[in-house]
């Protein structure tokens, strides 16, 4: 099929002003009647040809202004309804369709999950319910009537406010009518019907309006929803306080379901969530789960303004709502927790997920210009890099001007389907700042590289800093232009404080921001009192790779003194990464690894520094992952050598830090009450990190300590941390603890996902066979995306040595699995195959085997558009 291109955008020929939907719910045959008020928008439209998009639709009836449309006046296929002779003026079209929710395994459109009816319409699911102008720039007011058997679906929910409900006399059925007064695109439509439990609460908005809050879940899980409710209320308050944005309906509903293709969905007034981002209690959820629940609840809630009230003109503009909303949820979590620790975690995620995408065959701009299958563009680039671009905008403008720009954007575009141009114009117009060069961040793919070189002239008391930016070619983009990058910086003086300087030339410097705009710039700082250690890219102020010629002793100094906590963490990571890269080469050459003493000093210094928060110390003590090292190497990747180098360094660190690990561990022990707040979570994180580092020695006492930690744990965070430590060390003891964990949680699917993930990520040669065996385990279910991602997704995405087995068996397994799953759930299949994205960076033997597996998938008949698109681009 021909691709969609940004440059081909045309406004819709017809507008749909109102939509009345009637659902007669029935598992195999739900009857949907859609009544649309339509009018022509263009001269062309007045010629009378109307095309509405469908997907696997069965048409049962069609009326125009109340009269059945004659067969000669329309053509209906499962994917298109064409009317050849519609009136020039406004008219009403009534479309009756039949859909089969029970057979819908794609989980797009109307489907069943554990007996509940639910919908997922973004991006193109509404067309699986009825024929429609299923594009985000067609905004309509929806009224939804649901009718179902009372015993089957006592709860009937849709977007907006409840209007009316009641029994259907003489039957076992009942109905409910919901009305959403805010015009919205079809992708934000939702309905849910089923037998569900609920918790309720209330929120009073800043203007004094009372909003009813409800969270629905499976019966019996209500108590696990209280943290999500608390996070929702905090999100509502925060958006008022920080952005002045208030909720607009009388009711806000969240429904947790167990079969969902992604995290959650921001349908107007009726968010539908993957239950893993709603349910949390100390016995079943880790601190990371709590943080994810908080972040995703906030994200979907924040979409009410950035996404729903202001939506996207077309899917190329996806980052308009996603990048901005990720930025907003990151800021919310930073305010709720530790800003420094949150930033480190977000940058780790960006580097782990987005950098490899940007550096491989799937690279695309934050605002793509071409796509075959839009579902494949819900990517780390659109989301996480999109958020980084908004963060840079804030750094360039400063917080006050950033807020002015946001206010103008909301004022100007409330009710619009907007573009990136609209967004940037709001900031430019509100502040007078020229953002034309900055806009390149939306169109140029790839991770820029900055090379920094500094020189201090003692006699002249001047410091010269040369910054050079470059951007490698990416698919479809061979030539790149220099971008506007905010480089937050400081010049650390001999006593550890940032030094002042008298003047600077060679570029624009505002407060602590260098505006890098040229391919190469040399800044000269005059009046600098002593040789500085440059601290660049503080807080990771731009999503780039920074190469800087800095000695190990300066990095150690920076780790001890930098006023920017992010760069203290970065200094240690840089030291560690240098060691790991060298160590990998030593493994390949068969030489003994060497350890940089400055690294042990830096780690020990942070560990012993009680003025630093425990969560931060835990982050510093966690080495770059195997995947991080592979990415840093960039070519001829040998995952076994990397793993061996990392193991060797962990052993050296563990030995080097000696009994300080035990001492700090003991100091942090003895807490039995569980509180999910960030400070308590930070203490657990540090204690669990220390346990893990200690086990790097594999001494009998360290093994015993890990087993005791597992047995004595009073919450899931500690229990899972012990288990992960034992399984990652591939200790023979792992079988017994994994089985014990499974049996304890045999009825809790979300906890069993953790178990599946641990099984799949054991770095041992028998893991692939174990994964294959687990596909037949009663706790696994082939049609639930959470189970699939926990087992197969973790194996392919997080088990570097075993997925990348030299014999290619890991690749073959994923290919076989994907070919089978593709028949039922294309979106989840395509997502799994992203694990192949860095195949060209592998050493030649593995590279050839990965390529063969990819080619085998590509050659299969009847691939879904999703899978065909991913495999084709990965091989290109
Ligand atoms: N907007 C949805 C994602 C929809 C994905 C469709 N394949 C969730 C979110 O980003 O908030
Ligand atoms: Zn989103």
C-alpha cells in the first residue's frame, strides 16, 4: 500500500458535527447504529461523493435523512463505504453495523476482556465499530446509548456526563445514555460495559466545581485502586497549580482492564487502563510499579488538555500531544518525588530506548513525515524525545516565558486540531523568540553528537571551550543542519564551587545556558580564576551524546563536587563506561581486566556520603547495563564479552568496596512498615542495590544474605529485588526461589508477569528452553499482551546474551513466535520485533543469523501491515 505523507495533508471534505451511537451489546454480534450529522466542507464535496472508512465492518442498514439509501447509490466493502449522491446541504446519515467483540483478538475497536466490553480507538480503531471519517481533524459532539443484558453488564459507561439510564420494560436488559459536550475526534471515543467493582471519590476544582471520580476494576481488587485514586487527585491539583488547567466534565472515570495493547488511553472522561498501571498494594507492587501508576495516571489525566481539548490535526503531529504530555508527567513526578532521581531515571530510559531507535534502521524524526502504519509510530522518539524537545524549549525560554507560551497555546487552540507549527508559533509570539532553527529538532532524526574541548590559559586567566555538533545520516535524511541546543553548564573551580567569569565571547550565554547554534563554536570566558573542570549538559539539557576529553581524576573530582546532581551521576557513569568498554576489549583479547581506581573511589565516596539521598546513591551504584555498553560500542557487538566485562567489573567493585556494602546494608535494615513515598522507596532501592553488589562476589555468605532477604521481605519491592539478584546471578538456588514465588502468587496475574520476566531474563544457556516450556504453562496466556510482553518481550528485549545466542536460536524463536502471534494481534507482534532494531551493530556471526530470521519473517505470506512495516524498515 502507498504510504501516508505529511506533505499530502488536505483538510477533510466533509465535517461531522454530531454523532449519536446506539450499542445493542451482544458478545458475538453487537449491533451499532451511528447517526451522523454531516455537511460538505469544500466545493469538491458538494459534488456528492462521500467516502467513510471502515475496517472489517459488516453493514446492515443505511439511511439518509431517514430514508433507506438505494443500493445503486452506495458501495460498501469491509473497509470503505462510498455514497455517490449525498445532498449539497447538511444531512443525516444512519449507519447500522454488526461487530463481533468476542472474536476481536486485535484489541482494537470493540472487544471483550475478562467478560467486559471495552473499546480502544486510537489511532484507527473507531473504523472497526462503524464507517466514519476516522481522522483526528474531524471533531464531533458524541451522545452514546448503551443497551445490554443487566446480569451480563450492570455497569454501562461512555464519554462525557451521564444523562439517563433505566430498565427496558419486559426484558432483562437495561440502558444508559452519556453525552460529551466537548467536540472530539473519533480516536477519543470510548465505551465500557460489564460487571465491575468501583471506588469513588470527589475533587473540587479551582473554580469550585465538584467532580465525581470513579475507578472501576475487577471485583475484589477495589482496595488496590486507592493509590491510583490518590495519584489522580494529586494530578488534578498539580495541573491547576502549575499550568492553570482545570477539569471540565462533572465526572472522571478510569477503568482497569487486563487485556490491553499498551499502557492506557486518554478517552475523554473515560480513561481505559492496562490494569498494571492502576492496581498497587505493598504485597503485589514494587516501588517502581507505584511510580509507574502515578506517572501513567497523571499522563492520561494531563491529556485532557494536551491531547483532548487541543488535539492533533493529523497523526504526523502525534508528538504535539505525546511529547508534551510526557514532559508534563515527568514534571509532575519530579515535583512529587526527587527531581534529580527522576531526571536520572528518565535519561536512563531515553538512552536505553530512544537512542538505539535513533541510531538504527527505525530512526525517524520526532514529527515523522511518512508512515505506512501509524501504530508503529507510538515510539520512544515521538514520546520520550518529544518530551526532551519540550524540555529544551523550556530551557531556552526560561520557566516564565515557557509558561506564557503554554498559556497562549491553550488560549489560541482550545477546541482545535493543531500542528507543531501552531505550538511553536504560540511560544514565539508570546515571547518574541525566534524558534525557526529550534524547529529542526522536530524534523531531523538521529542523536546529535557534541564534541567538547576545553583549554585554560593560566597567564591570561581565560578558558576556551570549543563545542562541535554533528548529526549522522538517518533513513531518508543524508544532509543535516546544525540545531539550536541549550547546553546547561558550570565551570567548577578548585574548591568545588562554580566559578564566576568576567565576560564571554564567541556565542550567546544566558545565565547557565550556552546556546549552541553553529556547527562549531569557540566560547572564550575571560577572568576565570583557576583551571576549571567543565560541567556540561547539566540535567541532560539536550538529548545528545557528549564526548569530552576529561581525565579520570577530573571525573572523580566532578563526582564529588558538581552542584548538579545529574552530572555527579554522569561523571561516575562515564568513568564506569570507559572501564566497561576497555574491559570488553580485554575479554575479546583474552587479557585480564583492569579496574580504574578512581571509579572505586568515586563509588565509595557517594556510598559514604550521607548528605546525598539514598535513591540517588542507588542510581550512582548501578552500572551501565549490557545494552548500554553495546550501544556505546556501536559495532561488532559481542554480548558475551560485554556480559563478562560487566561481571568482572562488578566483582572488582564489590571487592573494592568491601564490607562497606554490608555496613550500609545493615544500617538500612529493620524497616517493616511499608510506605510508597519516594524517600522510603529510596532507602529500599539503596539497600537492594547493596545486596546485589555484594552478591557479585558469589561468596556463600552473600548468597545466604540474598536468600534471607527473599525470605524476610515484607513487601514486593524487597522480595522481587532479592529474586532478581539471585536469578541475574544465575545461581543454582534460583529454581527453588522462583518456584516458591510462583506458588505464593499463583492467582495473581500481574505478579506472575514479574515471575515470567525473571525466568526469561536469566543469563544462562538453558533459558531459551525454559521460555519455550513456559509458553505451555497454565500461568501463561497466549492472547494476553501483558503475559506475552512479560515472557517473550523480556526475553527478546532484556536478555542480551540469550536472545543474541551465537547459534541464532533466540532469533529463530522470536521469528516463529511473531509469525504465529501476528495472525491474532499485529500491534503486539510488531512491538516485539523492535528487539531486532540494532541487528546491524552485532558481530558478523550473530548479524548474519539475525538477518536470516528477519528475512524469513519478511518472506511470510499474509503478514499484517504492522509487522510488514517493521520488518521492512528494519531490513532496509
Ligand atoms: N494515546 C495512547 C496511546 C495509543 C496507542 C495507540 N496504538 C496512550 C497515551 O500515550 O497516553
Ligand atoms: Zn500519551
